[in-house]
């Protein structure tokens, strides 16, 4: 077994190294290819900074909304099983199967000025396409399942006896939610939130369609990277790419921590 | 543990709600708020040109305090977005049918090309007969021609359109479904054969060869240039102004002017929104003024203003600066009305009994041979 | 619930309506246009190829993460999630620069199915690993130990005892990976060169239809893709539910 495991280990490490570690290293290498001075200057590029700020603003709205929805719908699906909740369970997973381009297209069909909802909304002066709100909607759409997929299995596992105990001891339902329910869900929710954040700041295809690509106004950081490559400033593009890669590493660390804490919680269960 | 936990959760939710309220309503950090904003939507290669023209305009009295938002991308994509409601005051697109799409969509007035109509809104001095002589092609803000871009030193010795279909030649041209530049390239390819006396059938056969040699079809003109400069293919078909921008930027490429080429005419129009904004109308006028046209000329475009053209003619290859350049009306008297569906209709209709020779959608039909040659 | 329908359900309904706006016949003909068929063929082939490679590689990776001990194991574990965390456009431009013209490794797979498959392999590896890993972690390998003392080789042990238990999870991972790969855009579009009929993936084809005014055709091809992906996901759901029941 020892000899075989050495071979397997090397093969897997080589595969993952070539496939995953190498491109990651390459992004950073390219980011700093012209020295730290050029990198610092590129960080001050107005268009990229504006794109970065837009991405942050989108995340500030989309992530909390999706977390609230994700935890809420998970509780409903697990605690109130019915054929409707089973249907919603499947539908919530829908965005996982859909290409971001298709997501962008369906949002545009619904909310553009001549779309289903777009037309009535426009007559009231509300525009939800080719602007900040469209990007937020697209970000919400692509990341809707990410929290519930972590929380639902956990809820099923944990069951309700802790809540029932608290109830018999006289606690109100809000208190029960925040102190009992959420406590057992903490790390699963953290895992889901982190995945949601990563997905929202990294969305490209859907935003490409719904944003209108207006520089400094609806150009997210991912769009900015793509634009820089298309307008032959790849070095600037790699600086943006490097920033996003750095945030990905941060995400990986949080995910690892969440997984580790979940495993600890598992091992200490009676 | 319990009360502390719920308190911190409450605190976090308050902060989150506060963040949400702030996030939606804080615009991107920027300079002082302008008094009025002009929304420009253009095709992909205009980005640098408009940066220059807008800055120059803002230095004039009419442009003081005017802010701009800019969106540049593949011409057909931009057209669709504006038709679907994207905010736009001024649209500078790649070819005339794009503007006509916007007229049909109700965004641009049908009289978009008549300057008298436009200028009458701001009491301009340049109206009527005078306008006709100074602007030979109403509504067209810049001219260019179709040209080749090859690697430095021209290793494959590409000089003419027939060289493009030799073995080993890999052509880069954008995707005709989304890009205006692609339309011009295919027009250039098709017309080049007509110009050397070939028949329509032979020109179509050439188009098939041409498309079979493409190795990449990025979504826009500027994306194609980026792909070519990054190493894809060995010849790029593009606007002359974009090719010159690449050479001026110091890339290892050189321009090859084919003996037959095609006149590219880029239209500009004020939308119905734009017509009611004096700043937008003034900017439109500026584009056609000597100052504005001078900036375009310095960036490799061919001016439509006769005075500027006379002054800058010498920087363009002598062989295609004459007025005998082929344009859309040389292919068919009806111009775009015939040519656009004939070459680019997405629905290919076949001549009865001849399944290999389509009646319309010629270029779309031959797309299926893309990449099969070379 | 209003939140969910506003953002997801209504746009989905709009998509389906536009897809069938001119009847089932025109939906079918949009889906079976030559360009559409070749894009679908290419996408399915590359997705299947990548899913197959990752089925083996993913299981192997999960195995050494659970059953082995070596330095840097936690780094490997974290790294597996990178394709989940990294934006697709970053992966896309990186692959184009790393494996394209001017590649520091002197390989050029732009405009080939190889390039597309490599990009998809990157994006889908985590699905395969994370599908199998929890099962391996909770497994107590007693049966394997017993078989080993009876003289079976480790490969035979794996093949006859472990693999059947893992099989549903492996299939789940492969199914998820495949469904995801069908719609992949950002990481693939740069390296593919986007040549119609040759290296244009389905999502890119839908994009060009959508942005050139042919929205009904775009919606038609989109619903075709969606139906395919949903069919794969539904079978995955079925399998994993059977697994949950048997445990």
C-alpha cells in the first residue's frame, strides 16, 4: 500500500498543481511583471478603481439579501415539508444549471424597456436594466442556491429538538431563532455566505449582458478586466485579475476555516 | 454566551441594513458633479477617440461643466442595448443599418441625417445649402477604409485580397452577428472581387474561401485587434484607424493597404433624448466642427469635412484617397437596403433548385466554412 | 417568495415564452440550425471529456485528501475550492495568456477543443472532489481492512468494496460538473477564439444571438441547454436521494 500511495499522491499533486496552482501563480506573476512601481501605479487607474467600487457596492446589497433569503427558505423547506416546498427546493437549485449568459438574457427579456415587467415599470419611471439594479439582480440570481445548499442538509441533520427544548423553557420564537437555530448553522451559513460573495464579485457573463458596459457607471471589476484585454491593455487587466485572485485566496481561507469548524462540531456531537 | 451572541448578531444586522442603504445610493467617487451629462454609446474602436474629443469639447465654452458617460462595444450589441432602453443621448455606430434599427425602435428620429433638422434646435449658422456642401454625406461623422494588419516584416508577403486565401494564411475578423467591423470586412472582401471584374458568383466563391481561412471571430473590432496583437492568426482585417492606432502604440505589426478597398462610413445620431439636451446637440456639432474633425484625423480617421480632409489627405496611402473608392451604392444602387439582407441576413434563403448558391444571407451561409481552409 | 419570483421565476418565464413565441416548430428549427447544432455538439463533447477526466482525478484527489497524510495536505484541500472562488473571466484571460500564443510554456491550444476542455476541467474539478470527499470521510473502512487481511490486493479492495459505495457520489459529482460545464462562458470564450461551427461553445452562440437582435432564437437555444442541464441535475438528485435513504 505504501508504494502505491506514493504514486497516487504524486500523480494527484502534479495534476492539481498543473491545473490549478500554475494558473494562480501565473496571475500574480503577470500582475507584478513590470515591477512593484508599475503595479502601484496601475492600482490607481481611475476606471479600474471605479469598477472595484461598483463591485463592492453590488456585493453590499446582493450578499445580505441572498443570505436572508437563503436561510429563510431553507428553514421553510425543512421545517414545513409539502409538495410546494419540494418544488421550491428544486427551483432554488435552478441557477446552478443555467449558463450565466442565459441568466442575463432572461433578465433582459423580463426587465428591458420592452420586456414583460420592464414596460409597466418604465411607465412609472422605474428602470431596472442596464444599470446598478440590473447588476444586483443578476448577482442575486446566480448565487441564490449557494446558501441554502449548505444550510438545508445541516438543518435536516440537526432536527428540531433543541428548539423544542428552548420553547418548553419559555423562550420566544425570535430569541429561539437567533440563539439556538443560528448557532448550529453558523459555520454552514458562513460557508454559504463566502461562496455567495465569491460568486457575486466574480460574475461575468450575466453582467456582460445586463449592464450596458458604461464606463465608470456600470462597469464592474470583472467587466473591466475583460475590457482591458479587449482594448489591448492586458497589463492593466492582469492587475485587476490579480486583485480578484487575492480576494479568492481570502475566500479559500475562510472556506477552509468554516469546513474545519464544521468538522469539529460534527465530531463533538453526542 | 447566548445574550452576547444574539447582541452581536443584532449589531451585525443593523450594520448590514445601514450598508445596504448606503450602497444603493452612493455613486462612484468622482470629480465635481457636472451640470449636465451626455450619454454616449459607440462602437468598440471609438474609446480612445472619444476620450480625446470629449476632453477637447469640455475645454470649449459650450462644453464647460458638461459630463459624459461612455459605453463602447460591438456595434450590433450596442444598438440592441439602446433599442432595449439603455440611456443614450448620442450614438456613434459602425454602419448605417444600426441607426435604422434605432429609428424603427423609436429611439432616433427618422430625420437623423438631416443636419438642418438638428441644427435648427440650437439656432446654428450652418444650415441649408451651406450644410450640403460642407458635409457631403449627412449623418456620417468619420470615414475610413478596410485594411490589413500583418506581423512586422510581413513574413507571409500578403499584399492583395487573393493573397489572403493562400494556404497557411490565418485571418482574424470579428463575428458578423455582433460586430460592425465584421460587416465592413466582408463587404470589402466581396467588393474587392467585383472591383477586379469578377462576377457576383465568383465574388461569392471568394467570400467562401475568405471565411474558410478565419481562425478567430472575436465579438468586436477592438477585441479582434487585441487577439491579433496577442498572437492569434497572421493577418487582421480591420478599420484603417484601428490599424494605425496599433502601429502608433508600438505593437509589432504593420499595415498593408490592399489595391482594392472599401469606403467605411460611420454614422452618428442624436437620440430623441439627446435632441432635448442642448449639451448633447452642441457636442454633436462639435464632432462635425473643424476642431472635432481635426482630432479624429489625428487619430487615423478620414475626415468628412472637406477642409480637414484636404489638409490631412497626405497621411493616407495615395492609392485609396481618391473619391473613386467603392462604397455600398457601388455594389447595388439601393445601398444598404439591398446589401444588408443580401450579405448578412441571418436567415439563409436558397435559390430554388440550387442548394449551394444562397440568395440572401451570403456571408451568413458561408460562415459554416469558417476555419475549414488554411 | 416575491423576492424569488421577481428575480428568478419571472425572467425564466419570459425566457420560455420568447423561446416558443413562434410555436414549437420555430423553437425546434432554431435549436437545430447548423450553427446551433455544432455549438451544442462541441459543448457537450468538451463537457463530457472534462467530466470524465475529473471523475478519475476528482476521486483520486478526494482519496489522498482523506486516506493519506502528507505535508501541505490542508493547502491542497483549500486549493481545490479555487475554481469556485476565482472569477471565470480571470481564469479565462489567464488560460489564454498561459496556453496561447506567447505562452511561457510554448504551448498554444487557443482555437482548439483541447483548450476549451482544459478550461472546463479547471472549472469543474471541485464538483467531483467535494462530491466524494464527505463520503470518504465518514466511511469507516472496516470492510476494506477485513478484505486486506484476507489477502486481496489494494486495487481489488478498492474496486470491489469501496467503489460501489462511492459510485453514487461519484456520479453526482460528474453530473454537477457536466451541468455546470454546459453553460460555462467566461473561462472558455477567450481561449476558444469563438469560431462559428468550429470552436464556438453554446453559451457564446447564445450571446451572439442575444446581442444581435435575434432574441427569440437565443431564447430557444437557451431553453434547449436548460432542458439538458435540468435533465442531468434531476437524475443527480434522484441518485443522491437514493444514497441518503440507504445510509
